[in-house]
C-alpha cells in the first residue's frame, strides 16, 4: 500500500472508519498490519503533541460499540485491550519497566499465545452459565448468551472441586482453521457468505441474532483471565488459569511460566515457529506479569493493563479481501 502523509484529523477519521468495519460490521477493509501501521503513526503524532489528541481518537477507546440489535450488558469489571509491541527493543523496554517496578532482575511471567478471535466474558452463578457478553467498547458489550451456549467448549455447568458461586471468566472465541476452511468451501459451493479470515468468521458467527445460525458454525473457546470470582484465588495468573481449567473451562495448552528477558524471547520464538502447525490463528504472544499482587499494584491505563503486553508477529498473510481504500473526507 502506498505511503501517504495524513493530517491528524484525517488519520483519526480513517482509523475510525476501519475500526467500525472491523469491530461493528465484522467486515474489515484493510489488513491488520496496515491498521497497526497507521495506528502507530497516530500514536507517534499524539506523543509528539498531546494537545492535538481528539476525544474520538481510536487511542482513547477499546474496540467498537455494541450493536443495538443485541441487549447490552454493562461489564462489572471492564474488558480492556492490550498495548502492543513489534520488536526486540520494545520487548526489552517492557521487561525493564517491569524490573524497575518490582526491583527484580528476573521477573516471572505467564506467557500465552495471542489467539485471534474475539473477547467474551462468561458469567457463572452457582456453577451455571447465566450470561455471555462481547467486549464491545470495554464497558458495555452485547448479550450473546444464547449464542455462547451453542459452543461446545463452553461448559453450561462448571465441574470439579470448589466451584465458585460467582465467576466472570474472560477468553477468546475463535474458529479453528480446519472448520474455517470447510465452512468457506461449502459457502463457495452454495453461494453462502465467504469469510475473509477465521477471526472475522468467529466474530460474524458469534454476533448472530439467531443462535441456530451460530450453532452451525465451528466455534471454540479458550479462557485467559478471571475478571471476578467469589472464591479466594491463587495469587498468580498461571495458577488462576489452572483453577479455571479445573472447573472444566478450556485453557490454551501452550501457556507457560517463563523467567526474565530470555524466557520472554525464547517463548516468542518458540510460538512463532509453532504457528504454521497450529489449527488456529494467533497473531502474537501475550506476556503477563505472573504475580497478581504486582498486577494490582501496577494497574491499568485507560485502555490497557500496565503489567501485560501483546508482542505481535509479523503478518502471516494479507487477508484475501483487500481493498486499496483511498480515503475521502
Ligand atoms: P488486540 O487484539 O491487539 O489485543 C487485545 C485482545 O487480545 C483482547 O481483547 C483479547 O481478545 C485478545 N487476546 C487473545 N489472546 C489473549 C490472551 N492470551 N490474553 C489476553 N488477551 C488475549 O486489541 P484489540 O483492541 O482487540 O484490537 C486491535 C487489533 O485489531 C489491531 O492491532 C489490529 O490488528 C486489529 N484491527 C484491525 C482492523 C482492520 O481494519 N483490519 C481494525 C481495527 C483493529
């Protein structure tokens, strides 16, 4: 795509247009790498002169707005986004910031693959799934309870020991690659909807008004975070995920405890190498300080946790439906 120098105002409008196509319409019009490149350009402009920051800048918000066709759900604990990095030097900066904060030389992290689907929150009361919601703008999401109930990986009732009376567990709904390919092949034969990529297919399938349609789509789920829980929980991210697993909710098998900068970069390289052989799309790794007390001390910015980062992979392939969009204000 040709390099173009946008004014600040045009860049905000352009990114907002792309974000609406991606988050609200589930129909992206540019590749993620192009979006990320322009987003980074906007961040640099805003860092250079914070007085220009517009309240509708995509850097001020999480995701997209909830569709009014769904009932809305206000998250008791917001679902945030993640800061992202793209290079070894940014990884070093992240690790150094954490070391400075903890006064440790070798911090323990919980390292996880970054699943490329969409974030949902599942609420269990007395062990039963009572609500499922999309992230939406982080504060208000869409009620997709009936659709989530059609996903076999999401237990309708928790099992195992010490099931909490209240649990808000967050994770990613995604479409495995084999299911995505089969779906598209059938759609091509029958003239049905062909999806650009598995992320897009997952989002379009989950945000259906008729849950019978969702039920036919090959979706699955992995948990990666506890938003709220009535039980006293272990004090590390890794052990919390093991508790979730113990209640019958799937957790990605590649998550791992790693130590210091070498642990982080080895994990990144290992997952990058495994990426082509996985049956699901990942667009990077998510690196989280493992200690929950440290996470709590570090807290959040308006849109991201300070104790975690997404280290993005280089783009694997451009999405198939790529339009060379020329922006007109
Ligand atoms: P993000 O996707 O970069 O990161 C946050 C999300 O990561 C979370 O909401 C969660 O859903 C997901 N995630 C996956 N695995 C996780 C794990 N193990 N732990 C925690 N979270 C995990 O942020 P975003 O705000 O959802 O979206 C921004 C990205 O979306 C951009 O970087 C871009 O690639 C893409 N995007 C593309 C377009 C486009 O037009 N192509 C438009 C907007 C956004």
